[in-house]
């Protein structure tokens, strides 16, 4: 459905990762030749009217450059009232709502799934933009329709100071040193922190394949919390060897030392599975507005298997986020992470888990042989009833 991603010169995915990923921008002319978006501006506006879809309209008003943002869901009348100029509609996570859009992610599988966030689609009227800004994540900006002028600042350590008192983060001092007009099928890759400003030259549509990366604060607290839970079992600080001290108000160095040693030893000796469980859960945590719908009433295993045999496949739901890891050692487990839930399986299940995680769904022929194992079949049932998979319309009563 989508053309293959064409890298310029003699780049290919591995060399792109080596030379550009997280390091420097890359303009890829004709990266997706003949790219033909499966969703038009009206459908995009329709999505922005739905309550479970995250969207916003950004406008720059008047020569004083007052930037305004309004968040969806929108009423249809909002679009009728917009002028011909100077606004942008941005819809987040379109891949979660439109499978034909999600299919483009197949072209970006040279990046691990846990780093992929979403496809955001923007429609801009002539002159529309979201202003000069920096993003905290890598992004692949694909020109889908029309033309957009991109200017970026590739100097080291650019200022990230923003105009005060705005609902948007707009750079106060944007000094571009590169300037291009992107045409349909062109792509601009930007690593995090590069100031950029894309202004529509006539109405245009841009797709942003955005990455995600957890903050060190999130990672550390996910892990520290687990260790703290473990330590909680040890109860409270104890000092059966307490000795007389000269000054009762002094906290002696050995007290600090013993507390530090106890916590560091808990961190050092914590179980590898537990570490992976906490981190994997964090990495698959769904966004608030992208919850799965649990199947009510739940289906029995027999019914799921029967449907799988008859339909030939199960489809993945857009909001389903499945990732897995293999056991760290012989005592460990292979683990499936499913929207923040953790499902450990016996080691040797990695290929089965990889199959479960496959997009856009699972082929019956491939998965059925694995399901003679009751634990694996039970896991599929759990995922199915949690809403990760769907079956063809006519199978639902
Ligand atoms: C847009 O699509 O208008 C903005 C994308 C970006 O600058 O990150
Ligand atoms: Co941006």
C-alpha cells in the first residue's frame, strides 16, 4: 500500500541509525515516491470531532503574532467558521484510529516498536503553522499533500527560550540556517532539540511519525518503587548493635552508611524479571485517551479458537500496545507486556510472544500450533478479552 522508504545517497536503515539517528537532521527528497494518503482533510476534521481523539487547532492571529490553541473534540461548525489562512488542525495518534494509516509504520520498523509513539496528521490552511519550536522527541515529517516550507536551526546549543504567557511553546529567538520547500513524498528527519518551523505554502497536509522516550525520572521511579516495595517487607530500620554515643543529637556516619548500603544492596540484588517487568510495563503504558475496550461478556477459549480457525486471523486493535522480552537467564521468564500489564511465560516462549506482537494481526496457521500449551492458550484468551484483538464483524453477537 505504501512505497518503500528510499534513503538518499548510499544510506540505508543501518547507516542512517549510525550517522543521523539522534544526531543530525536529514532531508530525504522523494523518500516515499507516489505517497498517497488514505485519509483526506474532511475525514481528518471528522476524527477531530470524536471524543476519544486528541486534536487541536493552532492559529496565529494578526501581525502581532498572537498564537492561539484550542483543543478538540470540535463541533463541525468550528471548521466552517475558519478563514482561508493561517491555521492548522493537528490530530494525534491517527494510527490508533485508522488501520490504513497505521500500515505506514511498517516502513519504520528499523526502529524498535517501543520507541515509536504515533502518527500525527496536520492539515494547514495557506500560511498555517504551529510556530517555531523544539520537540523533545525524534520525528519523521512526511509531506503528504501540498507544499510546506521548513526552516531549521542546526547550530549547536540553540536557545530554547520561549515567548512568555502563551499556551504554546513558541521560540522567542528562532535563527534558521537551513531552508527547504517540501513536496509530496519528501521527508525531513529531525532529532530531538532541533528548532524548526514549517509554514504551509497553500493548503497542505503533513504526517509526523513521532517517537517516544521515557524520561529518566519515569524510569527511575518505576524501578525504585519496585525496590521500595521489596524493602517494605523488611519493615523498619533496626539497630541491635547500638552503642553509646557522645552527643545524642548527632547522626553518626555509620548510620548513613548502613542505610545507603541496605538500599544499594536491594538495588543490586533485585530480581532481573522484576526489573524487566517494571520497565516493560512503563513502556507499554497506554495514553489516557487510548484505553482498550474489554470484551463483555468475555469469550471462552473454545470460542476464540473456533473463530480463529474460521476467520483465519485475529486483528490487533489500534490502542493495543504489545511488546515482549526474552528471559535474562535460566531462572527467568519470557515476558509479554500488554498496555502496562505484565504476563510472564516459561523461557522458550519468545517466538510465540513475537507472533502475538505482530502487526496488523495474527495468522491462524501460524499461531494455532502454539496453542496446544494451556498457558499460551490462556494468555491469548486474556489478551482477547482485554480487547487487544478483534474478529470480523459477522462473528460478534
Ligand atoms: C505540523 O505538522 O504542522 C507541525 C509538525 C511539527 O513541527 O512538529
Ligand atoms: Co515539531
